[in-house]
């Protein structure tokens, strides 16, 4: 089954105290790459989020955006540096005695950042994690469904190209046997013109035999068809097939290039161009397959 690497999924989950909104989008990538953006209070959940994503997504560049709302995402506590406050008070008292200051210090004289601060602590609430992971799972399912639907379209397109290639190959099989005969005819005319009609039949047959061996594309066509059959069969495999399909396209391209280098015929060269065009389009599509 062909699965695209491009997709989008969204989910929102709520409880009595919290709500979590998750948006996931993915694009093609050679490997698996995650970019997860969560509130600071949920940074400790990154590994759990990746593990949950891995149940549905196996390849691609995945961007995850998590937004959480609620009143108890974190607790805030006042922290006082009592030792520093005591020392601060002693020095103020000494200053007052030294300069005979009657009025004592006001409370705001002690409210300073270095003495009194507000510390925020994560609640570590299991309920938050539960609804976030539930939203991650649902969004992942939506994304996977979209990737499967797009993968089905990619599969249809790839099969159309395979069908077009098969037609081109059948035409090549029809053209190939004529190449040697046409070469022999051209060679005979040239030698007849050059030698003023005194032909060396043995020499002509030798040259034709050498040309026939060099121009023979039957093995390349056989291997090309074999690769195409493997490609078609791989499209039906219920697994991650993107890398294998990419490899098969490289192998098909190699055979087509060899056919092109052997071809000493305009019609064959034209079919080679069309085959390479099909393979180039297929390669672009395969880059999006998981």
C-alpha cells in the first residue's frame, strides 16, 4: 500500500480543567525528523509524543504544534531569601543609627528582586498528559488517513506511467530487429559507392555481425521489464516502500540509458526520450512516498 509523506491532522481534546489543541503536518524527508513545539510546562513530554507519533508515522518531516489551556498548568510560589533579608535589615538599621534617623524602613524597602521572587513550578498533572497524548493520537490518525488517500492517488499516477512505459517497450521490441537490417543496407550502399560496385560480402557480414552484437538491446529490455514488474508488485506491499521504489527507478533509468547508448536509430532514440520522461515523473512522485 502506497502512503504519502504529505498530510495534515488536527485534534482538540478537553477535560474539566484543561483543553489541548494539536496540529500535525508532514512533508517528504529522507528519514524521520520531528519538530515539536509545546508549552514550556510540557517539554518533559517530548519523548512520549515522539513515541506516540511513531505508531502512525514512519518517515517524513513532522511538525507538531501543541497548545494547552487551563488554570492549573503551573503553580506559582513566593520565594524569600531570608538570609539576605536579615543582612539587608541589619545594614538599614546601622545606617539609621549612624545618621540618627528616627523613621524606620517601610516594607517596600525590602521588596526587591534579589530578595523576593516568584517561582513557577510545573504541576506534573497526569490529566494534562492524558488529554495531550489523546489529542496527539487522534491528530495522527487524521494525518495518516490523509496520507493514505494521497498515497492512493500517487499509486494511480505511477501505474499510468508504468502502462505508458510498457507501450514504449513493446514498440522498441518491434523496432529493434529492423535496426541491423537497416544498418546492413546503409553499409552496403556506402561500400558500393566507395568501391565502385566491387563489394566485399565477407567484410560486410563481419561488420554487420559486430554491429548487431553492440546494438542488441534484448537483455536491457528484459531487465527493464523485470524492474517494472517488481515496481508494480511493490506498490501492493503493505509496508514502507518508498526507498525500494526509488531504488527500482534508478535501476530502470540505468537500463534505459544503456538502450539509448546502444541505439543507432532515430525511432529508438525517440522512444528512449519518452521512457526517460516517464521515469523522471515517477521519480518525483516516489519522493513523496513513505
